[in-house]
């Protein structure tokens, strides 16, 4: 088998080796089926079992009760930027958005096309290096919903607990930290997440929606943009991403086998600490972007003194088998994305590399 390198890509991103190996082994023919997952009908009994098991495993991992529907849609998290306001903003046609990074700004942009949108808080003047405090939120108790981004993939900040929104439904873009820990789904009206960061391949987006909110989806909406239609058709109004759903199913089984989300969270904290400790103990050679109490467990962002030095580190790291450490093109610097599937050993090895780089260049 070919050697694998350390993959710090922000997304599409690393997947568990066990999942890749199982998918590879069964790609020619699913056991007992004689056909590949890439070749079977989404209306077949085999696929029905795959999608139902994926849903059931998500329910177990997150303790999701029967008040919620689980959907696997297409169009990425970016289509949810439109579907959320189109479905949930009426009839009041007003919503609150909390801006903590580029993705929340993109969500806001689409919501503005639908109704009156208020910015409930923004940390843009701090270069999005922190999460706002509850006391900073200017919330309208009569809004249709409040939208926030649980983990800011580009800036490396993450909410430690949900914003309190009273009776106003909370809507969350959890694309880059879904399933990194157990959350209380009951606090949410709707959660959406593109799979390609922490759950599976690109091409499928998980949506968890509280059933009562489906009443807001007007019949006048375009069919493919209507949550109610997707629920009525169990995510199969049209052909879904069958392969994507299959891989999400393997990932949820992998999580269950490895102790569930509490065990995953513990490991994620340990992994992030290895890298943050290295940054904090570097006498300022490495500078973390996020304020300490807002640090993400999934995307660690940091800078060096000059862009030149950053380029040097990235090129030497790449040569040493650490791929994808370049920060997002909009902010520069460095970013290590260390999702669930990223091994602890990779962080230990990266820190050795970073210390050596500092002693040569510091
Ligand atoms: C990657 C990302 C998106 C965009 O996802 P697509 O599936 O490419 O549309 C949206 N929100 C967050 C938080 C992301 O990390």
C-alpha cells in the first residue's frame, strides 16, 4: 500500500483510515450485493438500509429525538445560506445574524435577499479573532431565527457554548465542527453542515431540522429549495449523493466504535492542546490568531513574524510530509486543520518539526 502523509487540509479533508479501507474493500462489490455503491439505485433496498442506518447512527451519536428530521442534501453549506432564509424567514421576514467570519458574512448576504436582516453582533473589527460574549448580542425577541457559525474555519475560532436566544429558533452553520463533540440538539431549530470537513466527502450536506419549523416552508417555494419536500421524500426527491451518504454512514460507525462523541471530544482537546502549547511556548515566534478563550479545536491559525518566513515554513513542512498548512487565501498565515480523523501522532510530529524550524530561524 502507498504511504499516506499528514493532511492538514481545511476541506475536503482527512477521513479515518478505517473508513477509506472499508470503502476501498467494498468498492468493487458491496458484500452480498454483487454491485458497487457507485452503481446501485437510490431506490434499492440496499441503499435504503444505508441511509436509514446513517440516520439512526447520527441519532444515537447526538441523542436526536423524534422532534427532528435528518436530511442529506446537495449544494453544499452554501446552498443552505439561501434555503435557511427562504424557508424559515417567513412570515415575519426578519432574522438576526451573528458575524464571526467569512462564512457568516456569506450567509448574511443571501439572507438579505429574502427579508430584513439585523447584525446581532460582529467581531470583524477584531479581525474575527474572537467569539462575541452573550452580553454583546443585540437580539430581537421577535426575529424568525438567529443564525451563527459554530466554528470559523478560516479564522480558527469556535463557540464554546451556544448563544442564548430564548424562544427564537437557533440556526447553526456547523460545517467545520459537526460531530467533534456532543451538542444538545434540542437547543437548535436547524443545524446544517457540509460533510467534507469533518464527516465525509464533498457533495452532501447534513441538515437537522426541528419538525415544527417545517410549517414555515411555503408551497410557493421552488421544489428543490423546500425542506418540507425533502422531508416528505426522505432526502430522495431527486437522486441524492449516494456515495456521500454511504461514507457518512461509515464515519458514524467509526465514531461509535471508538467511544462516541465524548471520547472524540476528549481526543480533540488533547490534540489541539499539543499545537496550542507549542505556539504559546515559542516566545512569540509563533503567534496564534484567535484569542485564547475563542480558540478552535478544529482549525488552528497562526502567523510568523514575516510572510517570507511563513512561506519558508510551508515549503519545508510540505517537503517533510505535512501537507495543507497554508492559511486561507483571504487571511494568509498558517492553518492546521485537525479534524476528528487527524491522528494525534501527526501533531506530535508537527510540533517537533516546528520547534526545529524555530531553532534554525528564530
Ligand atoms: C466550508 C464551509 C462552508 C462552505 O461549504 P460548501 O459546502 O463549500 O458550500 C460554509 N460554512 C463553513 C463554516 C465552512 O467551513
